[in-house]
């Protein structure tokens, strides 16, 4: 291979786009006469993830595991309590508000429910143009033309740019939300449960669109979903979260074929397969997800873990690499 | 096995300002004793209306226009309201999607159990409490004595759903209608509830009508599955046949639309269009406008329900009657 080619390839693989370092987000539980914080919800407790350029990371876990909080901290909807977020190697907190604002164009989000995330009083073209209004780069862009271009991109009829969101079906609304997220030509698209509010047939269309955009545009994905089939279909890497922490991550084929963490195994075994002959053994987890206000000591999963040992309640397991970037946090492995 | 429930020519309409919405049109649906029958369909297909009409709970502007719901030999739609109240809970019980909305927030779950049990049986409060705790054990609620004193908001989603199942079974219902009972739950919690339902069927012989929008849940739970679209059952078959040999184009489209890892880098089949407006349903086959194999006859004539195999029915002009293949 030509040395320059191999070097470029190496650079392409290594180019890190977004990285979180020991990210924490605690929400206060207020009480008492002066509504002072009396306790803290540990929504994110030391999350370190990395998304390379052109990669697609799936974040999975049960509700309350912090996956949506992670999306919201990365997009600046919530402030981080501590930790750092690096975008293209630079901390987004370092240069103050202006730099923080400049990555807004590069990191966009699509929310779960397109019935809530689109302003019902704006026409589609206004919805699509809104992200551009704050951007110097797009000053003077023709609004109608841009809207048409974006609608064509997501497979909607550009003639409908003057209509309001309620005139579209759920699947179409999600396309509008995706088009709006793509308006500023972002490098990273965060998809927070993008298909959980739409029907099976519309879901197939939205997934096709996401797969097409991923192939044709220079965009990386962070896909948050509780539907592992969707993650398996779209993503190339995966991070499994439990109670505000990443318990396992790696290439999607490694993690699915050889899950290391007992929680990942239980989670995968619980997905109902559409093959009625499936005889896979189900691991039923006992009890409920513990409260994030007082997370269990030691390994957070030990209260429900079918293979927990006495030391699991004392020792905090670290995320260790078991080869090929496949890491898990469990002392048993 | 005998049929515990038979629905014949059931039609449910809703009067709206724009016209009459035809939301349910079930030609023939039988649930056999001891089986888990699954109704699978997308939102708006009429799944919940079907559940409500079995219990005769359709309220204006909706009305049951015609049809029969025969349960253990009696037509439920012709019963006196007082008789019907005796059936609800005692013989047919229902669990709903959102357990928080179905439980009373100002009473402890134990009080609600006792009230329900004493509504149907003449026993003392003490005995009812014992009975309630026994039911809590049946649904594997941890520590029944403590749970008994808790309010719904103190319980997690999975536990609330277990309380609802305990309530539903507290009077020994023979038929349990589960309307999207696990939709609001996480997969790991869902797996536990589904396991519980399977066990109840096995141990108590409870017949379950499982309404779901998840094909995965239907595949893992049911003996037979009916596919609902625009209020009509387009295909009905034993679970293996539905998933291995789907005959209706809509069933095929639904199954193909489920993403899997082997499909990576392949496009999912694309069925365009939308679920039609129930006020203005297309003539002929209601799936016709979206069907990839639509023919001229589909636009004019409503397809009949025909048997294409043992227990396998489809309403499609393309479906062949069993035996036709060779002749």
C-alpha cells in the first residue's frame, strides 16, 4: 500500500470527533424551607465515551440509566456538573461561551417525540430555517430554497414547505426533525430514541433515511435507543449504560456476539425476537433499578446481578479493555 | 379446545363532526380456552377498541353498531348492565397499558385489592386481606406485607403492573385481556411480566387475549396471532405460520420492517403511504392503496376471509384457498 494512503487511512480511523471525560451530571433534590438541595440524583456518574469521525455509536440501557441526560449534556441543554467534553480534541468549556456556541452548529439533536419537538405554530420552512438564523455562516441564505433542499434530502415533498406540522404523519414529522437537525450541516447528529414514537412501517422508512444519510453525508451518529434491533441495524459501536455509568462498550459485533457484563447479557436476553422458534434462555433480573439518589456501593449492578459475589458490594469495578476496544466493568471477568 | 370467546360481525362506529368513523369491523374471531391469542397491529388499528368492546365499555360518541360477543355461550352485548358488571372482573378481567392511570392514587394498593375482592365476594375484610396477599405472592411481588401498605406512586412501573395483574386475577377471571400491558416498561422488566403471564396460563389455565404493537412480544408469547389493520383482521394463523409463512402483504411488510443485524447495509423494505382515515376508508381492500401487489379487483371488491391452511386465514385477493395450489 502507498505509504500516504495507509497514513490517511490511519488518520481517518483515529480521528476522534467527540469525547467525554469522566462526565458527571447531578440533579439536586430540593427540600426544606429554603428549597436547598437535600440530595443529589446521580444521573451521570463518570461517563467516558468516544465517537470517532464517521462512526455511529449506539447508547443503550433501561430508562433512568442516564442515556438521555448524556445527550442533553453533550448538546448543552444541561450543564455538566464536572468532567469534560472534547470536540475535535478541544474542550468545549475551555474558551468560554463563544466557543461553546460555535459547536452548536456541529452537534445537533433529534428528539424522541416529533409531536412535541416541532413548534405547531411555525410552517415547516420556518422550522427548518430557525437553526440557521443564529449562524453567521448562513446569513443571507434563501429561506425557501434551503427548506426545499432539506425537504428533498429527507424524502419529503418540497411543495409542502408552507404547511404546518400537524398536516404530517408521525414518520414524516420525524423526517422534518431530522431535516432541521441537518440544516447547519453538523458533524455529529445525536438521535434520542428517534423511532420509538412512530409505527413499525414508518420506523423502517426513518431507519432507511438515517442509513442513507450516514452513507452519503460526512456525519457521525450517536443513537440512543432502548430498541437493540435499531441500534444493531444502524450502529457500529455500542455503549451499554446502567445507573449513570457505562458498563460495557465496544464494536457492535463483539458486544452482541460475546457480551461480557452480566447486565448486557440480561438486557440482550430480554429482547423478544420475532422468530417464534427462538429458544434462547431468558435471564430474568430480580428487583428494580435502584434509585440514582443513593446508588448501591461497589458495583451498581450487584443488587440485581445473578452472578454477584460478596466482594461486588465493596469493590468498584473499573472499565477494562478486553481487546479490540471491547471493554467491560465487572470484577468477575 | 373449546372457544371461550367468539366475536361475530362486530362493528364499532364513532360519530364525529366530519362523519362516521368505522373503527372496528371484526368478521370472525374466536379465542380458545387456555390459549394466548395475540392481536398485533400498529397504533390506530383498533386494538384497544376491540378490548373495550368485548367488555361492552364503548361509550358515546362510540357505539357498537352490530355484532355479537359470545362469552361462555352468552352474548355479552345483550346482557343487562347489572349482569355485565358481574362478568367484568369476575370472568373477564383487563389490564391496561398505563398502570399509574388505572390505579387509584389516594388508596394503598392493598385497600384497592380488598375493595375489589369484597365487591365480588362476601368475605370479611380480614379474609380479603389474606386473599390479597396470597395474590401478591402469585404475581411475585416481593414482601407482600409491605407492598400491601404502599401507595401506587411508591411502586416502580413493573411492580404496579404486577399489582394490576393481581387485581385482575383476584376474582379468578377465566379470560384476561392484556392491552399493551408491557408497553410502558423496559425490556428487562417486560421479560419478567411476560414470564408471569406465561406462568399464570400454565398454572391457572387462564386464557389470555394479548394486545400488542410489538411483533416480538407476539412471537414469543402467543399460540395464535391475528393481524389487525383499520379495524379488520387481515390475517390469522398459529404463531409459527404467521412469522414463517405470512400470506397477507401487510403481514409480510410488518415482519420485513423489523430491523435485524443480518440486514445491516441493506435497505428495509419500504411500504409508503399511511393508515387510511377511518371516516373515509378506501373501497375494496383497506390495505390496497399501500399494497405492493395491488390489483384492479382490490380497489373494487372487499376481499373475503378465506382459509389457506390449518387455522390459517387471510383476507386478500391474492391468498389461495387451501387445496387450490395443486388444482
